[in-house]
């Protein structure tokens, strides 16, 4: 159980719990060595893109130390709740070659999309080929307020965890399940990925392997329990209606779902309502050994942390 800098660690920070995983091995021969979840009291983390998330740094630090249980830690890849970030997609004919110019371009699109100024944000972006065949790039860009990032990073460092990779939980989940998703969606790769987490709902629509639409819906009211499936179906319909105003929804073939609560019911009702092939993202074809001992609910619980650790 000694954790060294060479041992990949992944940590998901969610409003209801901290989840830490430790992998063993290198390259493609990796396996899940251990995992732990530490519940968090309600209100300790209030997910927001504009305000500090951690309401009590002392209690948060105690939760991190309880999670580690006295073990040595070190570098860790971190999955944050999706609603902490502002995320947008935009098309450009060409990308600036200079880093400062590219940051200004990303900042301009994010500020325009969200009608806010972002003077103290951390910006990241990833270019893709355009799915419409036009020359240029489609850019997935995000911004997280530095004060929010710093709050998380300082708490992790005090607990002995050194954040090396920080990204959104749904993107870590997507990367973890990418092999299965791409196999089932071939040859055209027109699909939807729906993630239901404690912080809210994220829906990504992909055209020809390129992200075409992304919506993050934060919520203070958990998407679980009685009535949750109906709420989720309504949110999916809102997103599809918005996307369908400019795009052809008939090209979509698959809807991939990652959800811990009522996954089977949600799958059946999504398929019936939207006439898509629905697949639950669980343990199938994960590029890691050692997950067979986990239940499907546990796989979903640790998937963001697993995806983060696998990227280190």
C-alpha cells in the first residue's frame, strides 16, 4: 500500500464524496489495485463556476486525510465536478500560432458565449477536425476561475497530494470508456454521451467523432430518487431540441449513459422516448484489469477517478 510517484493515483472530488483509486502496472498492462470512497457532509462543497466551492477548508482537509488513511501519497490526477467550468465549442478557419494569441481567442469565445468577463480564469482547449468537412478546426475550450482551482489545489497539497492533471469528471469518464464507445458507434461515429453525477448532468453530442454540442447542467438538487428519471428525460429533450434546430438528429445512432442511480430504468425510457440504441457505461471493455470484482454501481462510482489515473 505504499504509494510512490510512480504509482498512478486518480481522485474524483464530488459534492457528496471523495473517491481515490490506485493503479498497478504500466502502459496497457494496468490493473485496479485499490480504491476508497470518503463521504462528505452536505454543504461542504457547493459546486459553482463563480464562487469558492469549499465552504470549510479544515473539514475538507480532514476528509482528504481520512481518505488517505495515513498512507504516503504523491502525484495525483484529479477529476472536478463539471459545473465548476465554463465550456464551449467554436469553429475557426485557423488557429493562431502564438500561445498568447490563442489564449486571447479562447478567452474571447468563452466571454462571448457566457456574457461575462473572465479576468482570472485558467483556460484550456483542444482542437478537433471539423465534422462538416470545412477547412479549419473545431475547438473545445473551457475556463475555470483561478480562485476555485487554487482552493482545491492548496487543500490537496496540504494533504500530501500533488495535482498533476486536473480535468472535468465527465471527460475523464469518456476517455475511460472511449474504446467501447467508438467500437459500438462505428463506422459513422454519430452518438451522444450522457453523464449523471451528484453535481448535475452533462450531455455531449458527437458528429463523425468530433464534438458538436456540449451542455453542462448543474443542480443543487441531486438527480436521484423518485422523479429523477423524468427530470433527466426532460433535460435530455431540451438539449436535443436545442441541437436539432441547426443539426440533423436522425444521424445519431447511440446514446451512452453513465449513471449510478436507476441506470436500467433510465436506459429503457431513454430508448423508448428518443428511439436510439442506449448503452450503459459500466465494466464492459474497460482497459484495466481488476474491475471484475466491482459491482456495476461501484464501477460508475469510481469511473472518473479511474479515467483520471489512467491518463497519468
